[in-house]
C-alpha cells in the first residue's frame, strides 16, 4: 500500500501473546514510534477506511491516496489521541477531513451544512433491507446520486454502524444535524428506489 512508501515498516515480528493489541494500545505504541503497531492498526482498519473514502469520493485512486494519508497522519499525530472516542471514530474523522480537502481541490461543489431545524425521523428503519445482497447494486447506484453530505451520513450509520453521536463527532456537526440529514437521505433513497421500480414497502 502507498503509505508504506512514506513510512517503511519494520519487518513483521511475532506479537507476544500477553501484549495488549487493542486499538487504543496500538495508538499508544505508535506514539512511541512503534512501526509494527502501525502495521497492525493498518491491517485492521485500512479496508474500512478505503470503503468509506470510496463511497465519499467515488474514485478508487483517490480513496487509496486517502488511506495512505490517514495512516501517515496517524504516525505523525498518535500522541495527540486522547482516547475520548473510539479509535475507529478518530480514523474516520481523519479520513473525512482528507476527503473533504480533496473534494474542495477538485470541485467547487459545496456541502449542505445549513440545517434550519431538527426533524424527527418517523419512518421505519430501512437498514436491514438496505443491506440485503440482492439490493446492493441498486442501493449503491442510489447512494452515488446523493449529495456528499447525505451520502457520508448513510455510509457512517449503515456501513460503519456508528451512532448518531459518533457521526456528529466525526463530521463535527450537532447530533440534531445528523438526524436531519439522515431523514432527508433516507427520503431521497426511497424516491430513487421507487424510480427504479422498488417501492418503499419492498425496502
């Protein structure tokens, strides 16, 4: 992977059975310049970050670059991690910032950051059916048609199973904003699915 070109990892070594390999412990070791810990964290989370970046950017090469940049930042900034959130939340927040910077560089499109009020979501949760394999290709096509702001909400909630509070932390907006965007994202997905001949009762 690309990040290894910037940070040459030490040869893989056997991890002692008694050594703590939790995400938090790995970040602490990375802060102490432990390259093996970086390798372990990378192997554990690079696919998750790549998929998040890919859905956000819709560009495989850009997603790969984002993964590389995320772990370069982890190497440089591990000592700043205070453990107030899960490591995955921290990693996805870094990935989002990298992806947003890339989007700003390549496009003048602005994300919808203005939400006037909190809107409760009264609809039934569609997540179980959304994740059904036979709907995957149709759903993926629908996701690409959402705005970046709405697409990232759906991605974080359904694919990364983040809570509203965790999503709010990752994208730096109030929890009510997350709920509002989720409401509109699900509504739009319903409209797009209906346009493809799949009614809301089938979702």
